[in-house]
């Protein structure tokens, strides 16, 4: 699949991979900071943003999407930085295409299977928007609030709505493809040959996604993995603690991160 993407900056290539229900703008602050030194490439992943839709959605095929993007840009190698689902895609690329990857940064996700009900309220809220097609962002937020109480999460999800030619709002997400694969393929663990390149895992102290019990599996698949924890941050650590998050990544890219 040929993904829609944006680029900024010049230098060694870095590819930023957003999480589920996101888009290429999600890691925009990090991208702007890194573009002073690197060529930063930010794609919309399949079934997200302006990229094509497909009912096939799993980590191997999404990893292949990233390899195709690299091929289209004539990149022999690149570094990958991924948050949540984007982190699993980054891991899958590294495990299957190690010769194409310089290093990876994984933000708040582990190479393990997760429960399939974590986004139940989000899926329910987005389905309400699809059925109702609100006429304003205020109406859309009110509709989402029937399922999602957290205002920050609603604001994040509302970045996916776009006004149609009739004035009503539609979702840029292809929910049919996401829902069809969510309960098995998208909650599964990436798999492949261990990646011996440099790897950094960054977790939010208040998030359950990278737990101590996951560390053995992380080190099995990524023997050179380093771990950093950001205090007072949850799963959305790149928006909750952006300066600390960005600095940790800059230090890692400059080979200045120590193991915890």
C-alpha cells in the first residue's frame, strides 16, 4: 500500500509512526524538533488519515507499507520512532527487515499480546459519529461524550473528522477495517528474528502498557534495548511530557541514553 506522508528537514531519515485512531500530525512536535538535524518522514498509516483503506490490517502488512515507503523514497536505511500501534509496527519492521533499520524508539508499547477490550468505548464513540454525521465540532464532541468522558481523548479523536461536501462531518478513519482486525490481529504481538540494533523503549510511569513483567520478552527480541520511564505520565507521554519525551529521544539518537 502506498501511504500518504509528509516530510520536513534534511539529513539522516527518521520515520514517525502514530498510534491507533491517530494520524501523521500526532508526533508533530517531535518531528519539528528533530527536523533541525534529520529528514523526518511522517506517514498516515493504512486506514488512517489520508492513506488508502483496506480490510487487511495486521502488523506484517503494515510493516511492508513502511518498507514500500522507504523504497519509494530511495531510502536504504532509516530509524523508526513509533507510539502505541505505531510502536508495534516499528518493532515488526525491525524484526523482519533488520537490514533496513538503523535504530528504533518504541513509545509505551511492548511486544506482547494485549486484551482486546482496551478501546471499546472509543470504538463505540466513533461509531456514533459515523451514524450521526454531526454538523459541527461542538455537536461531535457532545456525541463522543456519551461514550468517552475524558476531554483530552475526545479532542484527540476529533482530529479525525473532516467536513463533507454537504457540510456534515465524516471520519477519515476506515472503521470497518480497524474493527475487523482489532480483536485479534491488532492486539497481537509482533514476531520475527531478534533485532540486535539499538533500541529504546520509553514508558509512562502511570501507563500499564510496558510493565516490568514484559522486560524479559523485550530483551529477548531486542537484546540491546534500553528503557526510560517518564514520571507523572501515562500512555500519551509525548503530549503529557513533551519536552522530557523529546529530550530522551534526542539523547538516544546522539547515543547518550543510559540503561535504567
